[in-house]
C-alpha cells in the first residue's frame, strides 16, 4: 500500500493542473448535490402547501353543502358561475376587439409600405436634416 501512495503523491505533485481540475470537479459535484437537496426541500413544502389549500377548499365546500343544503348551494353556485361567465365573456370581448384593432393597424402599415409609405432614413430624412 505505501508504494501506491508514494506513486500517487508523486503524480499529484508533478501535475498541479490535475489536482486543480479534480478539486473543481469535486466542488461542482458538491454544489450540484446541494442544489438538488434544496430543490427537493422546496418541492416538498410547495406540494404540502398546495395540498393543504386543496383540502381546505374541499372541507369548506363540504361545510357549505352541510349547512345550506344541496338545493340552496346549487342555486348559489349557478349564480356565481353566471357572474364569472359574464366577466369572462366581457374580457374575451375586449380581447377580440383589441385583436381586430391590431390587425387593422398591421394591414394599414403593410399597405403604406407597399405603396411608398412614409419617408424615412433611407430617403433622405434622417437625423438632423
């Protein structure tokens, strides 16, 4: 065993770049292991928090059904769904309107470029002229 250690120390002493590369590789592996551990811890607590929120919502819904009854809860749920649906439809309407405006502007700008359009830098109206 001692001759093997002597040969190893002689090899390491003769090539410091090999030692530096080994240390960098060891440090990289250590950092990756620590990041993996941090990721697993973060995922555990995130999953736990989301599960707690889910179970709290299920418990709240069950409590609501128990206290108010099925028929009254269904009527309230449909009223809430109708309001939310109205809001969604309003948002979709605004989005479609803005989308059509953007398409019209794009068509107009393409038409101007096709037929000569505005004068710019290439036609002598650059900076300071």
